């Protein structure tokens, strides 16, 4: 496959949000990132994290994997950061798990120790979209800054 090109035009925030949403299916596994996240791989803020000399699909997938934890750290709400780290597979032990398993784990940790768990369905339908919206705003701001 060909290396995804740099995006000439700044994508809309909702386009970035949609791409981030696709990551919830398999997390940051390279095969999924390469096949499903071409727009994210074309962002300047992601490409700035590419460390190898020659651009490759695998190198860009690694760049996205290096960039996203930094972006998640800047999401305002602590609960959203926790959810995103788990659901997107930023925690290495979450990568081999299914989306349902990752969402269930996020529900266990969402409110903190000693609190009642949030169901995986509530995470998926209610909390995950809000967390992804917040992350998309961070990524969009980073992309705007990278283009200036």
C-alpha cells in the first residue's frame, strides 16, 4: 500500500472526530491504524512525531501511537482521559482485548476505586462520544498550530 499523503487542506474537526471514533474498534493496533485512519496519518501534528527518515505506513502508525497519548493528556476531564487511554488501547495491556472488554474495563475505572462500575454500554453510548469530542478538539487545535 502507498503511504497516506499529507493532507493539503485542514480537515474539519468532525472529520477528525470520526477518524478517532474508528480507533475504538481495535485500538491502536498497526494493521487497523494503517487501514482505517488515513486522515489521521495525513495530519501534520502526527507527522511531526515521525522519527524515521523515510515515511512508511508503519512509521506513520508509530507516529500516531506516539502522538495520541500526549493529546489525551491535554483532555480537560480526568474521566475522559482514563476512558480514552483504555478504549483507544494506549495502555499496552488493553491492545489485545475486544472493544467490549476495553469499554468494560473503562467502566470499572471511570468513577474511581470504590465506586459502582459504569456499564460498557453506557461507556459506549454516553461517555465515549463526549471523550472523543474533547480529544478531537485537542487534535484539531494541534493541527491548526502545526500548519501555522
